[in-house]
């Protein structure tokens, strides 16, 4: 191996790892963040269930599902079809699979999807809306594809939840991780492993290059 070949090898390895590292790191860091605190509203209010991507990530081309994880299937439905509070697919809402009581009452902030905002707006809240809601992005390349937001409907509430998602305050991502047991060790170690492999390859190539120069 001459000096020119060694330089090509080092350059190729360096370029490959530079391209690979941010991709692996990004996939390991992406996660869906909801609210650890329950959202409280009174009957008749309009409310926002906050949920977003951290860091910001364009989800406009992905499927976004809002569902009620504690809701039992309709016993009269022989096909046992899954019903959603809101289903966004192929850049539009899919109303055919929607829970009837939410028809005409839910919406995503479509302009915010490019920034990773998947918050759900529910208008004219009723007592039956109370419970747990799950925001889920099934095709997201991440260990954390979903989050749970709890809605409490109370008669004594007199103020509505602000309808400006950009002003909503959600907990720090690490709080979300700890509440769910944290991300897997594998996700946290991937960037470190890539860096170590890069260093070892550089040392190996450099050592071989210097050995060839001595001969």
C-alpha cells in the first residue's frame, strides 16, 4: 500500500463515518413528547392535547394516530376494526375509521407538522371525552414513537385551554424518558460506538501507512 492508496482509504472511511454518524444519532434521539401533567377542561370548552417531536422533525409525510388506549372495541363490530380519535394519513385526515363521537370535533395543526407539532385540538368537550389519549407515529424510526396525554373534564373549570400550540409548555424530554423507563442502552450507545470505530480505523490505517513508509 503506497501513500496515495492510504490517503484514499482514510478519506473514504472518514467520509463514510461522517455521513453515517448523524443519521444513526438522529434516529436514536427522535422521540414523541406529550404532557406529564393532565389537561383540564370544562364541558363545552375547546382544548389542545399537546404532543410534539423532539428535536423538531418534519412528520407531514408520516401517519399520525390519536387514539383512546383504554377504549374497548365495539362489541357490535364483527370485524373488530380499530377506531381513532383522529387519523392523519397520506397528508390528509381519514374520517372513515374515526370514533363517531369525535366526528367534526378534532383537528391537527397541519401547518405545524413540518416542525414536528402533532398536538390535537378537540372542540366542544363533553364528559365522555375524559380519559387517556395516545399520540403515535407508527413509522417513526425511534425507540419512542408514542406518548400518553390525559384529559380531565371537570364542571368546576371556568377557563379554556389556550388554543395556541406554540405557547404550550411540555416537560423536558428526559422527564418523559424517566417516566417510561428511559430509552434503551442501545440507542444511547450508538453514537459512542460509531465514534470509537472511527478512531480505531484511523489508528489502524495510519499505523499501516507509517509501516509502509519505513519500508
